[in-house]
C-alpha cells in the first residue's frame, strides 16, 4: 500500500501541473483575443469612425446660434436705395439655462406682446435653443437684456426696410420673417441678395449649460450682393402720381403704367396702382381694407400683391398699331404717299370687322390713317405683312398674292 501511495503522489502533482498550465494557456488565449478585439474596435472607432463621432461630440458640446447676413440693397439707376436693412434683434431661449421660467415667460409675454401659451410652449420645450421672435426692434431687445434673466439670448439681426414704403411695391416685393424673398425682385434675385448667414458657436457641457471662460467662436456672416435695377426713382414717382390721378378720376379698379426705354427695353417705371406698404405688406391697403378679418382676406391679399403688368394678359389693342405700321414700312408693303378708303368695315375671310368709326373714315392717305387710328388700314397692312411672310417662307411659291386696297 505504502509503495502504491508513493508511486501515485508524483502522478497527481504532474496531473495538477498540466491542468494549471492548460488553464493559464486558455486564459491567456482568451485575454489576448479580448485585447486584440478591443484594440481592433478602438482602431475602428478612432480611425474609421472618427469623423462621425467628432461630429456627434461637437453637436453635443457646441451650441449654434445663427447670425443673419445683411441682405443686399436694391438700388435704382439714379443711385437711390429702394430697399435696405434695419438693425433688429432675434430673441431666443435656451431651456437648460433658464433658472426662473415663470419670470422669463412673464417678461417675454409683456415685452413682445405674445400670448402666454405661445411663450410657455417654447420656454418649456426641451431643445438646445428655441426662437421666440425675430425682427424685434433694438430698444425692446435691450430692455429684455436689462432684466438680466438667465437663458434668454438676444442676437443682432437685420430686417428689410423700404424707405419709400409703397413705391414700386409690386416690382420690388418684400421679405418674410427669415429675410427670404416672398414676391417681386426680392424672390427673383433671392440667391444674389440673401448672402450667407454666420454662426456663433458656444461650448456647452453634457447638460447643455455653457462652459464658462471658453471663448465664443464667431463665423462672420457674408453680406448679400446689391441689386442695381433700371428703374428710375423720379420717373417711377411721377408715373405713380399720374396713376393715382387716373385712378381717382376714372374710379378705376386699378391703373398700370409701364415706362420703357425704347432703345433697349429697360424698364424705367412700373406702376400698378393701388400699391401697398412694403414695410407692412400683410395689412390690406385702402382699396381692400373692407375685407380685413373676413374669409376672403387671403384672397384679397394675393390680389393686392399681384403685379398686373407682368402677371396678367391684356389685349394690346391700338398700341400694337405702331408695330404693324413699322413692319409694313420695313417690308416696303406700304408707302407714306399711299391712299386708302375706309367704308367703316372690312371683310376678313367671312368676318365683317368694323372700324371704330362705324360711318367710315372715307378717303384718307397713309398719314391720316395713322392719325385716325383707322382699323381698316391697319387690318390691310397686317394682312399684307402676313402674306409677305408666307411668300418669303415658301420658296416654291410662284403665285404672288395680290393685296387688294380700297
Ligand atoms: Zn376707318
């Protein structure tokens, strides 16, 4: 027995040793595998996903506040500024920084003239920054600042300002709360005028509270480009007065005047009376004021903003006679010495078209026909021009059209 025990002892020890060695080896392999895995993960996070996590961290640590860019001016051909900017403020609240919400709500309601419900909703909303009101005048902004309440931000901002309020209102157009163009040139050239907004970046901790003694990073805004237009302030003002006179005298629904430079087609004046106040574009003007507060208010507001000169069609009527005459003279289809006879009507195909003088202008020469604005003669010229064009376009045509004259 004794002998047997002696023999068994080293065997057990040997077995234990092998067992431990195997355990250590397994643990080492597990640990090393884990380490390699962790290192791999770290490399993945730090190298391949670095951009993504940097952005997330920046978003969490930095709060952005926009600084509006000054919109470009609109300047007429005489150098008169028709649209410029006024310094105003934008009031915002930062939820996490508010220490006395009731006082903040009270001050904002009374200073900004907003309902308690609106302000409360924004103050109590858990967000990084909440805009309360833009286009607040500087005095009100300073008064709000003087309360020294935590969590209220007053940022400098610009508001569109039109020095001549209703001059060329439908041509210039106006801007909305975010300084974006709504109608007219303001929306047509919005990309040129708007500029690029800047940014104020502040560092915050995980609770969204600004870290003290860290500098604010400012990305300065880039001002918009100025827009130079062919409109002439003096001609526009004169045309507006003339339109107003006609509007009253004729009890008209509206009066349009369009003054163009005949050499190049530049628009010197475009009046669409009654105009509206560009500094208060949502209030109905005098012509439509009776619809304020009614269901049709929106409809009439759109009507008030509509620029008839460019948005509506209008039969050119006798104004087109200048073009008919020029075309016929240029094509040598009529000479100034030519004589005509107007019996008061003319047959075109199967239609009998009357002259505006139904008894007829009788015998008249070309110059008199122009003076009389005789429909008859202009129809003849128009037909002649049309036939001449057809003949020119049709090379195989051998038949000449005979233009009958009276
Ligand atoms: Zn006639």
